[in-house]
């Protein structure tokens, strides 16, 4: 999720400071290298224009040549440093996931080289006849929609600060269902920053909602029990499970749509985001199981919060003011049995971290009780360059049978790294919003200047 994330998209309003290039007109007939219409526009259409086009959330467009030309150097800078397009999953010396990711938005080496060569050549326009057809990538549609849900009332985002609002949706399910595909359809792209849908099996959210059916929910959705269903960021694809898998939703469950709004100081038109669901026609071979790793206190078993570098009173979640590269770790050992029954194998199909503004890096690893098949004894499932404003879930691009496997006795560690200094631009902005001038000691919690360290694994288990 990306709250200030348009700090990363803008210093021209929320992510990009305006750097000018040569303003000399290019000669479409003599450009020997890459040109805008033929080579650059297709890259922007694929990776950037879902946000950077008229009516979308970004404050400036990357469609017209004249505007893009003035941003050529900046585009090269921000794509090469990985700021844009927003994508947090990274490969490092300590984390090389075995599989690639579905819908990976990062530019290829060839695309990066094309943008750099174009900017170095003076950003030539080329022939408008070479411009790509089609529209910016906006995400696919579901092949079938069985149920559409909307908030009770439209919401008007306003003010200077980002807002995270949870809407309670009632699918009125009289029987259990399996969701085979789902999609969030934003109503007002000028303010809709991202969204996530959770399943609330016990209807806890009803007690939190006001008369209009929503409540504020900055750090989490505030439920004791919930399950992740589907995320949305601009240009994202819907969640579509393999044909033999689905997410179980118990009869009587409610759904919670958490929307992140970025009003940017202006009163906006109302937003009424939709949630579209497709149901599996039968009980599928696999069901999706939500596996959070999030206990912020030490447990007698040795799980939960682990010793940290700045603990002062036993094991505690504490990030001192001024601490840089501070780490906290939470641990979970999978039980070998529950209720007298052995814990089944779980196939990890997607994974994500969750922190707040002080967080800068997240890593999720598994230490297996025993290496089996293609699963190594130790494996890094994900490492992210954390950005609260662009929270995403990362889905492995592999068949179910090849996905990383978890079994009873395996140990999952989630390590979170924090920068509680003014060198962290997201913290600096959060301090300003709280009318503070210097970093504060940070502990675990759900408000702006609290922190979390959470790993979320979505798995497939055989029915």
C-alpha cells in the first residue's frame, strides 16, 4: 500500500522532480537510435501510464511527447534506481527466490537500455505514425462475475493527509463458497491509491463500522481473525487462482475492503469502489489458506518476537530514536499436528511483508525440519525494498506442484529493518504530519508512528 507513495511518484507533486532535457526539436527523419513514438511510448504504455495518464492518480501524464521529453533524464534515473515502476520484491546476496513473479512490473535490461539511449540522444520524437495502438495497461477483467459488492455509501476523500478506510461488505452468503477469482474495481482513480479485500469470517467488522458502513484503519483492519483475498494497485491484474484452487469463504462471512486514498489536498469526487467475485462451481482440489506471521511478543516456546539489538527490558519491540538499520524479527514454528490431526503440506503461492513508515526492508525465510524433494533446507521466500505506499503481494510464477512447500516443524522467520532517522523520507513526512521535528522512539502498534513486523503467506492446501 502506498500512502505517501506518491512521495515516490512525485516531487513534481508526489514523485518526480522536474528535470529538463534539451528542448531542441528532433528530426523525425534522421533519428538513428530509439525514438519516442516507436521505442519509448510502448514501454511507458506497458509500465507507467496506468498511473501517469489523465484522470489517474499520478499528478502528471506520460503520454504526450512534449511532456515526456522534459522528463527524459528523470525517467531514466527513477527506472534505473528501481523507484519506478513501483515493485518491492528484490534479489540480493542473501535472498534469491527460486521462482519469478507473476505480473512483474520491473523493466527489463533491454527496456532500461532503450530509455537511457533515447535520453542520451536528446530524446528524439520520431514519426508519430510509429506510436503504439491501444490503451495504458489497466488490468484484465474477470471471465465471469458472479457477485458484485459496493460500499453502503460513496466516500469523499479530502484533506492533505492520506486516508485508509475500511468498508464492510456483506455478500449475504447462505452457504459456503470457494472464490476462484476476484477483482477490485476502483471508482475514482484520481484518489484511489490501492485497495485490499479481506474475509471476515466472524463478522467482527460490523462492530467497528459507523452508520455509513465504514471505519478508519491505518495499520491493519483491526480484526482478530481474517484472511487475505485480493489486492489492487493501478494497473494490477485480478486475483485468479488455478482452475483447481479457490479461497474458502464460510456462509455468513463479511468482507472488508480497505481502501487507501490519496486526496492531495483537494476535495475529490465521490469514490464507490466495487469488488467483483467469481465462484468455483464445485469444491476444488486445493483451498487457499491465509498464514500470517505476526506475534509481536516473545512466547514460551521460543517463537514470536526474537531478541533485538536495542532491547532494554528483556525481549521487546523497540526502535530507538535515531536508530538506522535496526532489525526486529518474529518467528513461527509450524505445528506438526492440530486437534490430533497432522498438519497438511502447504504450497506457498504468494507472500508479502507489512510495516509502516519507519520500515525499509523486509525478508521472509523458511528453515525446514527436513529438506524434501526440490525444497532446500533453508530458503528465502521474499525480500522487499519496503515502501508503505506501494504495498503489494507477490505471487510465484510456477505450477502448484512446484511451489515452495511448508510442513509441520518448519520455522518461518520474518526480519524487518527500520530507519528511524531523518534520512528516511517517509518518516520525515510522517513526523511533519504529526507536527514533530525529530524522530521518536517507536514501539509496536497500529498508529502512524507505531510499527509492525508482519509476514503474510498465502498457501494452497489439498481439500
